[in-house]
C-alpha cells in the first residue's frame, strides 16, 4: 500500500514563515516598484518634452525606463539571495562569451548614437532604404521602425542604416515630380515641348519656381525620350504625378502627338511583318 500523504506536514515543510516573509517582501517591492517605474518614465517624458528632438526624447526616456527596470529587477533578485557581487562575478565569467555574442548589438547601439547626432532624418520623415519606402515611427538604440505606405511594419538595424544609402524623401519642402515621356520620331519636338510647358503652367498643384524640367533625353528603339519634371510641395508629389500623366495623355490626343510603343518584327514564310 502507498503511504498516506500527510498534507499538513507538507504544507508546514514548504510554507515556512521565512518563505511567507520573502513572498510578502517581493510582492511589496513589485507593487511599489512597477508603478514607480511608470511614474519615473512619465515624469522624464514631461521633463524632456519640447526640449529635445523627438528621437532624442525617445532615447532619454527609454534609457531612464530601462535603468529603472534594471534596478527593480536587481532588488527582487537581492531578496531571493542573489547578491550583486555574485552577479558581477558571473558576468566576469561569461563576459567574453557575451562580448562575442553582442558584437552586433554594440555596433547597432554605436550606429544609433551616430544617427541621432547626425540627424539625417527625424521621426515622421519618409525615407527610402533600398527598395523599402516608409515613414519613420521610432529611432531606438538598436534599430529604427518604419511604417510603409501599404501599412507594413519594417525594422531596420541601425548598422544597416549607416552602411546603406538612405534617401530622405521629405527632407525638403518642395520636390520635383519626374515623368519620362516618349514620342514618335515623326513628332515635332518643338511643339511637344510647348505642349508639355503649357501642361505644367496650367496645373494647379505645380509651382512656378523652380522652372519645370524639359529635356530631350535620348533616342530609343521606339521613339524619342523626353524628361519632364514639375516642382510642387512635397506632400503633393504623388497627386501631381498622377494629374500630369492624365493631362499628357489628353493633350497628346488632342494635338495628334503619337506616344509610340515597341514593335516586334516577325519573319513569316519569307516575308517581314510587324
């Protein structure tokens, strides 16, 4: 037969006055410490508000918050008997291994400091990194966070931002909407340029200064390529580009200006067809 389990004896063995006192102390530390950490973060956010740039505010507030959480965590460990000296000793033992493992993190932190000090972009700017385009939502110690125009969340390590070409799309108040226009070799180029200039002059979203770009760019297999660029406020670039495309198609139809398309020549039964 199995020996009978003495429940009161087990409770007495595991629930001792010392453990009850420990649980009460840890609970009090957490009940007081967690609201205190949040209060410190809130106070620090109010102190630095409007005194620093947005990314610097985030960095300072988060640094103070993480330091407060670390202090709270150390106090809890201390109640469980983990002394700071022992932890430092353990840190010394594993320091080399952690150092190798954290090389990337350290590099990202250093890169983040350079980004914050250099300020190639700020929170709210739209940037292009490689093929990714989005709005910066935060600049942290290890990475930046982007929200793309189609609603995706992108995290880019700070080290990548330092090593990669980054295009700040919204850095300047005005931008040029660029369109490549192709016309037939039969077209009168002088007339084509006059029509494009008239389109730019009549477009409500366009601005007169700087002047529009009208440049005969190259001769291609299917037609003559013209670079057409019109300046506008940076928030209207997409709208302006769309409006220009519609106007070009409408005016070219009215002026009988042909927009060429590639032709494919086929040899069928000894005859050349297109």
